C-alpha cells in the first residue's frame, strides 16, 4: 500500500485525503478485478504524517467528499490512539522490566505517565491512574516465607494484566504497590476496573503446591487527568491520598468491630 507511486504514499507525502473509485480505473497499481472505492486520509501528529486510515467499500455508491471530511474530522482521534499504542510499545522496549512480576519498572511507568500527560494535554484528552497496594504482604513473608510472598505478587500481577487493555500500562511502583496507567479512561471507568479487579483477586488462593492461602487484601486510590492534577506529582499525590484514606477507613471499621465483640 505504501509502495512508491501508490495512492497511500501520495496521501502521506501531500498530507491530504483521497478518494479512489476503482470502477473508473482510479489506481493504476490496483488489479483489474478490484471493485468499489477507497477513502484514505493521513494521520498527522506534530505536522508530520505518521500513518493513514483507509476505508474500503467493495460495492455500492463510492465514497464522497463528505465521507472524506468525516474521516478528516476524526483524524486527531486516530493520531491520539496511534500515539498511545506507540508509547506502550516504547515503554515495554525501554523498560526496565521488573524481574519478579514482569511488569514495567517504576522508572519506566513514571516515564510513561509523563508522556501520557503530554499526549492528553496536546489532544485535550483524559486518562486515569490507579495506585494499588497489596496489604499484609510482610505478614505473608513472615508467616509463610518469601517464596509464598513472591508467588502472591505474581498471581496478583497476572490478575491485574488480565483485567486491563493492551494499551494500558502496569508498573511495579514499590515493593508491594502497583501503578496502573489507563489511557482514555475517566475516574468512573478507573473505579469500576479497580473494584472489579480487587473483587476477583479476593476470590483467588495463593500458592503453587498443596499449601494454598487466601489472597491478601488491597487498598487502592485513583486520580483523573486533568481534574485531579495536570502534572505527575499532583496526580500521584491524589491517588496516594485516596489509597490511604481507604486504608484508614477499613482500619476504623475493624477497630469498631473489635470493640463490640
């Protein structure tokens, strides 16, 4: 499609859209048997063509200039999505993969967060982060050994990965903390994902052999760009505050229950 002399190459070079009607011999490189029409627009970011969007209609009325205008209108959305996918792959390559959990390292996930802030600001988009803390991991290490603690982290990671999209990024933020970076997701979506994932985690049993123990509990907090902050530090601080607010409320409930035993 991008070979020299092709319509796709021309769209990239001229950074303008094009309609090809194969019933009128619109493309000399196309096989004679090809029918219908195509609409092609460039994906432009920072005044450079980064890719194309190509729609093909096998039969019926050919695409119109109005169809082309509609594709152009959505071109910034395509550019944003392409940047998210590219950033995700870059983060994986550049990472720093955490050896135990196979998630990206703290440094890599924070770099991805800064890049997501720049992207969201450029395209006026929103995204959310979730900071998740594995409670009582130290107790597992002390009571069952570090191998069981490591297995707990691995199984928690596997469940987290299962519940996020390919374009989301999961990083190990600290010893027992994980940072989720959820592109194109508002706070309501982040809360829904975190609630659903933690509910699933609480039903798994940790261990590889005969010995199985209940999964530890979790605390989490989320923050949404730009509502909760427009820079890395305020966003992380807000998520951290909400995480510890949740921990405090749970401890208060436990203490109240103990009081009435």
